[in-house]
C-alpha cells in the first residue's frame, strides 16, 4: 500500500526534522512492504532538509502539487503569464508581503521573524532575488487573510488555500493541488492512505482509501476517516501499516 504524508503539522513539527520515533515508524512501515510518499506545501528545496537523506529518493509532491520528484528529478507546473500579471497587480495594489517560489530560487518580502522565513532554504542552496528576475512562478504565499483580497484572487485562474491560523493565502496554478500532483507521479485513487492536518490535505483525503487527520482542524477532520492527536502519529502509522499488511496477506 502507498502511504502519503504531509509534513508540517503532520509528521514534522515547528519546522524541525522528523523525530526518531516518526522515522522508526516510517522505516517499519517500509519494511512491511509499504511505499512512503511525501506531499507537502513546501517546495522540494525546503522539503528535503527536514527529511533524513535515506528518504531523499522517495517519490514526493511539493508546493501543494506544483513540484514533483521521482528519482531525484524535479518537475514543476508554473503560473501562466497572464495570471502572473494579474497576481502582481493585486500584490502592488494592496502592498502585500509575499514568498514567491520559482523552480529553485525565490523572492521574499515578509518579516524576517516570521516562522515561514525560518524554513526557507535552510541549506542556503538558492537565492532570494527580485520578483522580476524569477525564471518562472510556481508557488505563491501572501501574508494576508484579508477577505477582500481573497475575493480578488478567487476571480483569477489559480488554486487558493486560506490558512486562517497562520494568516496566509497559499496559491498554486489552476487545477494544481496535492491530489493532482500525486496523480502525476502515478498514485491512483483509493490505492493510498493519506496523513494530513490542514485544508490543503482535503483533496488527498477524498481520494484516499483511508485518511487520518492529525490534530484539530474542523474542516479537514470532517473529510478524514480518522482523527488523532499529534502525539499518536507514530502509533497510527504502525497501526495502519499492520492493518493493510494483514489485508494484503488475506488477498494473497
């Protein structure tokens, strides 16, 4: 069985690398014959540093589906030129601070004390450059939750997620989300178990055979099969791994 994991707030907490307990559970799941796949809002650049190097060759989806990697090769979906111009006009009109990612480099104008800034390019392999020098626009985070701005963005050809607790709007190209990204790396509907904790994981929950919401998110947990506290993630990984190992043995 495929096991798909969001990172932040699901198996990765406060921007820190995966704990030994989580890694042990993932290793045990893999030893049972399950495949581990990661699906994060982070671009691949910022996803890799929180994972042990032994996981770097695993299939991954980043940027809520806009980035994908299989065997170490990164592919992206970018915003079209027209949408970029409309987006930049809204940013200029409302003077919004942002994090904008291209295939590798990025442009950041937010506060240096913001938690998101601390997770950007921790290995210092990319450059923070002016927005007009980015080779393409793959993912956008706007540091606002203003309803008027949200309505303006919803009129554009893009995918939008509001993270109310963080006060940010998370934007991807139209039709791109985690489930779309998973399909592009070969994952099929009802053939995976999804672990997540936020609204951008709901698309995975709906397509999964079973889904587990970590923590308390009113909307996400309604879409999930199960809900557990963050302290119980490792136990749930092992429980689901054993459950689906047993089912596959029964089928054989």
